[in-house]
């Protein structure tokens, strides 16, 4: 009688342990799927945000570059008028035109005028002129362009991580499905095999989620 009782206890402990394992795997799979899906959605939102910021920065850079080009063309035209006034002996007109120039332009012209006539370049707006610096608008345009590039790179990275997290979430559903199918089979071996598969996929999915988090 006692031997029969011991056999009954051994028979129940196996399925009970298996049932607890299945419940734990299904619970962990449900939590992992939810968290991974949420993180993928967050990264997708980050990608959309960074794409928007990149577009805005690029548009701002284009506007600043156009304004800078117009400003530089205006300064060059003032220099042409300034030289024409000097050549015509109109010093008053030259002074009036000079007053309309930007401070960088005036400094560049002062350096240009100080050069020996034989070595003087045709224009003060050259890179060899230490007094000539790019207009602030052009500097701002370059900064906005750099920001646009950074936001675009960040958006691509977020999109890459989002897609990979979505794939990981799909793997977790496979683990969830494998764990759920264990209840269909009566064979202890089949249920253990499905549970093992579910655990292996969960481990792989967890590792992938940590990598792309």
C-alpha cells in the first residue's frame, strides 16, 4: 500500500512541476512581449521626432544659407560701388557707401587697401585675407546643417533599433505560442520539448532585447 502511495506522489510531482514551469514561461513571455513592444514603439516615436527635427534644421540651414548669400552679394556690390566712387574721386560717396558696409567688410577692405598695389588681390573677400571672416548667417547655416545631420543619424539609429525590437517581440510570441501548445499534448516528453523550446526562444529574445534596448 505504501509503495503504491509513493508511486502516486512521484507521478504527480512531474506534471505539477511542468505545469508550474509552463505557467512561469507563459507569464514571462507575456511580460516580455509587452515590454519589448512598448520599447519598440518608443524608439519608433524617437525616430519620427528626430526625422522631424532633422527636416526642420535642414530647412533652417537652407534659409540661413540663402540669407547669407544675399548678404555677401550685397557686401560685394557695396565694395564695387565703393571702388567706383574712389576711382571717380567721390570721397564723400565712398565714405557713405563704406558706412553702409558690415564691420567685417570694412576690416577686410582696410587690409586690402594696406597691401602693396603690385600684390593687392582683386577683391578683399578671399580666404587669404585674415580680416575677412564668414558672415554670422553662414556660420549659423553650417551649424544648423550639422544639427540636421546629427538628428538624421539619430533617427536612423532609433528606426534600426525599433525594427529589431519588433522582430524580438515576434520571437517572444513564438515562445508564447510554444508554451501554450504544451497543454494540447498529453505526452510528458512532448510537453517538456515544447517548454524547452519556449525557454530557449525566451532567452534568445531577452538577449536581443537587451542588445537593442
